[in-house]
C-alpha cells in the first residue's frame, strides 16, 4: 500500500464542538492521544495558529505515516509519536509537553483501519484475522479464535462485546476451527445466529470484543485517563469521544470520581484517603453530533463527547 496515494477515509466527528470545548486558542499546546489520520489535529493546529502546538500519539504505524504526510505544512508545530496512549505521561515528559492546555481522545477503530488496513478489523473483507493496532503486540485475533477455549471465547465476547449470544457464538467458532480470515468468521457467525434478532450484523460485537481484548483498550483507557490529570495545566481540558457503552461508562465514572472530595464507601465513616477534586465536569450529559453531522457522517451517530477541566489543587 502506498500511503502517499491514500485518500482520507476517516471523517473526524464533532470538530466544532471539540474546538469549543477544548478552548482552542492561538498558542495553545494540545495532545491528540488518538491521532489517526490527523483530522482533529489539523483542525486544532489551524485554530491555534499562530504558535499552537500538537503532540500526536497513535499505536498504529500506518496511521502515523498518513498523518506525517498530511501535517507536513505544520511540521514546525507538530510532534508525532508511534506509541500507545497508555504511556501518555511518559511520552509527554520525554517531549517536554507538560503542562498542556488540552487532551483529546477519539476512541475506537478508525475508518482507515476498517477500509484500507488488511488486518481483519472489518468483517466485510477477506483479510487475515489480526486486529492488532501495533505489530509489536504478540497476540492476534487468529491466536484467540483458534487456540482459546470455548469458555474463554464466550467470556471475551460477553465482557467486551456485551453480546447475549456469546456462548452460542463461542461454540460455533470452536466447532469450525481453524479459521483464517475475517469474512470467513463473520459469515460463520451470521449462519449460526438468527440475524433477524439483530439490528446490526451478528458478528459486529464479536469483532469489537476481540479487538478490544487484543489491544487492551479498556485498561489502556483507564491508565491514560489517570495520567492525563498530571499532564493538564490548571484550566486545561480533557475531551473524550466514545462509541460504545463500555468506553463511555469508564469516562463517566472517572470524571465523577475525580470531581468529588471522597470516593470511599459510606461504611468507612472515618475516611483518611484525603481525596480532593481534581476536575470539574463541563458536560453534565454527553454531547452528541448535530443533526447536519448525523446526516453527513454515519460514524457520528454513536459518538458521545464528555469534557472535564483541571482545577487548582487545594
């Protein structure tokens, strides 16, 4: 694949809302923790001109190459790092990017990965079962599908895909191994599960679950959110766009926990944790895409944006 010849596959969601909620102003320093094809980053760079800077992070090496090409005209204000955002604090320390004015997370799989990368992210393509964001990761989808026990598969599909048919799907997979390709797995699930009970393709949640498990997406999000509070300067904001309930629940609970004085249970009356609020929540309810964007960008339909602001430590 010649990356220079690629069109832009991923249309970034809620750009106006992001620019407003992150308080993007000239000279600001912002971290795009999920750089992708740099759609959000490019908009932030334009809005923060003159002097604004972006530190872009992405685990996917192909996305990194696309972004380097797209951001050539902003190279003097851009730092791009091929790494997982679970290491966001270490990356920012190394690049002398602390404190910053804002951090953006646009979670999930990108259109670039679904449409062009031949790694089995899409069940519509005849691609090898892989699903790793980074080739440095050892475990692939093929390993999970062909070697994990039926119970292990069922647990993954239920826990990370929230699919009530997880046990049945796991049984179907185990009884038809070995499996090599994404569309092969998807067709197998479709045949084995009555698709009229699904509003979406019956393999959708299985693919989501396996991808999340392989890339440790939920644990990485927990780590990144915790570290983000050490990176943001006073008044700096963190914005997170999620696309399914598992991610959104993590963000919601994190914001809630870090905006309160004490997180201990009521049965600990003499709490000594001394937990004090570090943020204030800007979005009491998640922001969703505008009607115009919903009509223009299908991916925006499931997007939820939550934003919080770093406050001064007492």
